């Protein structure tokens, strides 16, 4: 059971154009998950992603290996 408060944040690269997600990375080390939510609907559902999978996703973005265009 998670009792820690979620500390939501979004990228500093976000231009507040409404197409953003927020993550609560503070649970990655203690619970092994990174909750993700739509910034336009903060009271809506969250998606809990395994911390390792999220780290791989971020690394792929930074390395440019997930570009499709």
C-alpha cells in the first residue's frame, strides 16, 4: 500500500499547450513504480509504470532511438 504523497511534475520543456503528462517519480526508488497522468485531467486515472521500464523509455527518448520520423 502506498501512503507517500505523490509529487507530480512535468517537463521543464513543456510549453503548457495542453498535451502534457505529469509523473510522480518520487515513488520510483521506494515502490518501484512511476505514476503517470494527463496534466489536463489531474483527478483522472493514473498509469503506474515499472520504474525500470520508465527509465528505459526516458533513455530511449534522450538517445533519439524512439524517433519514427
